[in-house]
C-alpha cells in the first residue's frame, strides 16, 4: 500500500460521499492503466507505476475519474483534462527506452526524412539541424515519438507507419519532437520541465493539433479502460 496515494484517494472518496476503506498501490502495468473496484466495503485502487512521479493534482484528478465512474456520475471535465494532459505527455515523450529500432527513416508508407524537411521548412525556417531519424521496431501504441538528446535521434513508433494513418499525424509527432530540439532543457524552480508552457503554446499552433491528438487517442485506446 502506498500511504500518500492512499491519503489522496481517501480524501477524494470522502468528497464524493463514499465511506469505503481504501487500499491503493502502484502497479507495474505494461501500459498506462488504472483500475478501481469495490469488494466487501473496501475500495481497491491500482494505479500505473508510471504515475508515481506525477504531481498531486494529477493523482487527485485520477481519483476523481475512477471514483466518479464507480459512483456512476459524470467526471468533471477539469479532472479529465488534468489527467489527460499528463498522460499525453507521457505517451508522447517518455520511457521509449526499450524500443529497439530499425535505423532507417524510410518506412513502408512514410519517409521520415521527407517529413522532417517539410516540417523544418514550414515551421522552423529550416533552422533545425537534422538529427538521426528512424522508425521504432516495436509497434509502440502508447508512446508515439521520442527525441533522444544523447543520441540526437528522433524515433517514431512504427505503429503509425500504416496506410490508414493521416499524414498530418506523423507530421505532428515530428513537429512535437522537433520542438524538443528547439527548446532544449527548461527548468522551473530547479525541476526539469519537459513540456513548459511556451512549448505547449507553440505545439498548439500546429494546424492539425487537435485532430492528431484525437487520432492518437483512438489508436492507443484499444487496450485502455480508464484512459480516454
Ligand atoms: Zn514531448
């Protein structure tokens, strides 16, 4: 049991009028998955261990999402937003480490070299120096792209190298990863910010931003129960 997590969930549970004893912990799910169920008056919550380092407000938001479902009430949009924003950033950028790749920018349907040049011309005045580009070997369905600073390499999930994928989605991933190159490391109160506000603002300028996010959510949604 995780005492801090338990405290957060207990508070939310009380706020929603529940009287359950809470037993919660992090669980090393392969994907970002969270579950909640009630058995004999005890509320059991298992949160993905990928959320361990999340800020308290994200954990609170998750608790509201899970417990509102148990209660059968609508989840307040602000909780969905806080949770989804955090997950989105994890999905797009984090823990891509185990993915070995083909060192080949030319996939079956999309050429990452071409896409890089298009995006660099359109949005960066050709000022980004081209990093290594490749498709991932594993068809990662939660993490769609990653910029590895030490290798100076952008990897895109080969799950997207499909005929049915709209080109703008691959372009969006490329755009996002190129913003990482442009922004470098940003620190706020000594903590590294992966996606600072200025990054997000620029990201939202991508013309198909919303459509791309919707598409990626759909793709990653196949195995998802509590993420939306
Ligand atoms: Zn990112």
